[in-house]
């Protein structure tokens, strides 16, 4: 009976994913100024290791709308099956950029750690810029209760939030035991309409704005700033994602080209790319890839870059399921 129940449970998950435009989060992306420098930072601060390599797919210039660009990258494996792709584009000019946390389009990774003080000490040794007012962890409210948290930037300005949390039973070893994603949005209604309406990622949250001095201290926002949040889960392996809208503080939408150091992105696998992108075009979504066309990336993979309502880049791709795997397929990277 237990085996039958589990079978029905996983079948229900597969059915729900097949009915949603989004199949899975492949990975999140962060463009860097120098790949070796950023890799050393993640190794020294968190013990995360990655192997840099040239990526020679000739479709990259079309995908990124950057004729002549070349790409060197590294994929970091994170707890829970999530992955961070560090991309170093070369061969043409780049314009680095950094957002304030309150700016729409700002992105961060949230690392849940066993030892926040050790990780923060490592970050300071690596010359990380501490964002949290006062430069030390503050106590914030989380879904599991109060926890110490601090925020800083990596070498390219990408935000990294640490939350000290007792890991669940069976959690991976090492200081970092789970990861979630957090983004700043311009408007909650537009963000929900895009991610839920176009991609089937259910985002929920209160429409009311709130004030929380600890939250403002954490992100380095001035007193009096208000915020509201949307949250949801991107399927397979599940990735918790949160969007925050701020008001009462000057904001500038943060959007960089895919190749610019500091540019964040999400890479999402969909079930029917032609339909999904067609609906986005009809809704006026900005298409980044050359001529607004889906790019043949080889091996049956077709992919395209678009811009979300907040200024962040999204790589949307489709790949046929491997033979013998039915409709589920294997969640592998687009690159």
C-alpha cells in the first residue's frame, strides 16, 4: 500500500509539471568580470569548487545577441540539487554594473549555513563588501522562527545572504546545507502576472506593505522603507524563490546585458517553448536573443533569452526527454 501511495504521489507531481508551462529550474546564472577570481571567492568563503572551461557552442552569440562573443564558464553544484553557473564573456566590450538591494532586478542567493560567523569571517578575509548596516548579523524573522542573518556582495556585486539555521535531518554536509533564491521586483502584480500567468510558477503573498527594522538593516535600506513579498517554488529539483517590492526609497530598474559582469539570470526549462515565447511576445515581453528568435543550441535543445518585468534576464529552453525516460526527462543544463 505504501509503495502504491508513493507511486500515485510521484505520478501526480509529473502530471502537474506536464500541465504547467515550466518543467524545471535548470540553474541560476551570474555573469562575472573574471571567472578565476570569482571561483576563488566561492571556494574560500563557502568551500564550493568549480572547474572553469571554455564553452565553444557557436550559437552563444545568437542566444546572447552579442556577435563575436566567446564564453568561459563554471557550474557550481549547490545543496539540494541547485546549481550556480558563473559566466565570463569575452571578445567584446562589457559594462559592469551593481544594483542596490532595493532596485528592481537586483538578485541574491540565500545560503543557509551552520556557522554564520565562520562564513562571514571568510567573506571579510576575501574583501567582500558587507551590505548589512553595522556589518554584523542581525536577527530576522523566518518561516522557522528567529534567525541570525547577514548580507554581502561577491566580487561582481551579486548579493549573498547568509541565514544561520539548524539543518534538517539528512541535510548535506558542509557549512552550506540549503539554498534559495531572492529577487527584487518593481511591482507585485506585474511580477505575478508574468511568473504565474506566463510560466505557471505560483507566487503568493500579502498585498499589504510592512515595515521591519531588522529587514531594512539586513539589506542596507533607509529607515521608513516599506516592502511586500511574493514567494513560490520552481519545480524540479524544487527551488524556493522570493520577490520583494520596496517603496518609500528611490529605485532604479537594474538591467544589464547578458554579457555584462554583475548580470543575473535564471535558466528555466519549459514544456512547450514555442507556445510560451509566443504568449510572451503577444504580451510585449522584451526578447533579448538575436532577431527575437529561438536559437537551435544543438542536441535537440532550443533556447532564448527574454527580460522579465523587473529587468532580469531569463533563459527559456526546451529539450526533448531522453529515450526511455517518458515525458519526465532529465533536468540538465542548457549549456
